[in-house]
């Protein structure tokens, strides 16, 4: 299977997806995870309903609403399966829940890091220096700025080396660190993520 493209658009409103499987096969399962839900089967997002299932090529769009969000931010892993079990046991409410296929998936990753840079920017702007002395900082701790900057750099490194689990762990840590900045303005609808994210092209994760 080849992930031709997974890319968040500039408005962070959707993911463009293109996948090709071997002749005679079909993509039958697509599942999404973010840093909060990664590999927690109960919280995975089943996107299989977006597939046409008519050929070896699947070209489709994943909207922000499909992922349960207004803007696609942070790090997302998308798993693709060519074959998987269609048996879904009841969850006790009479409804069926998706079952993660047993076969190993081909995984792609997309990331929009603008939110983390917003957080970093706000932490930096909250520091006031006068006469070579810090008069006011973020939450009484200037280490927060250095820590956030280090985590952002580490996240970019893990994405560059396609380290899925490590990237998710660092993104989750960033989510928690940036919760400290509850007063940060929301620039999401006004800033483009181009140049501040990652996409998957031909099964390789590269910067946007």
C-alpha cells in the first residue's frame, strides 16, 4: 500500500488523502488518532465510511468535523488497512463499535504545529525585562518558555524521523504545558499552517 498524500490544507479545515493498494485489493479501513487518543481503541475515530471502495485508488477528504474538531491542529496519525475483520461486537447499548483490524496498518501522519507556536509566542510575550531583570513572566516560571521551546524542537525532530509513538508523547506533553496559557488568543482561523507542519507523501513524512 502506498500513501500518496496526506496533507492538512492551509486553512486547517480538512485533510487531503490519497492511497493506492495492490491491484485487485481495496482499502477497507481508515482510523484516526491524535495525541490524546493514540492507540486507545475506545477512542479511535473510524473514517472508513469516507471510502468509495470501487478501485485500488482512494482519493477522499477528511474534514475537521469528521475528526470532531473545528480546526485540525496538533499531530494526527491515520492508519490504513487493506483487509480487516468486519465483526463488531455489541458494546452493551445495542450499538456496534469499530474493531481495530488485526493486520498491521500502513500509517501516515499529518501535523499542524501553529497552535504550539502560538503558545510559545504568548509565553515569550508575557515576559517583561527591565534593567536586565525579569519583572514579570508566565505563571511565575520562565522555565516554562524554555521547556516549551525544547518540546517544540523535539517534536519536529521526532516527526522528521517518523517516530510515531514518540511524537505523540511529546505532543501530549505540549498540550498539557500549553494548557497553562489559558489566556492565549486563538489565531487558528487566521494563520496558515504551511511551513509549520508535516505531511505524508509516498509513505514518507516531510515538512509542509
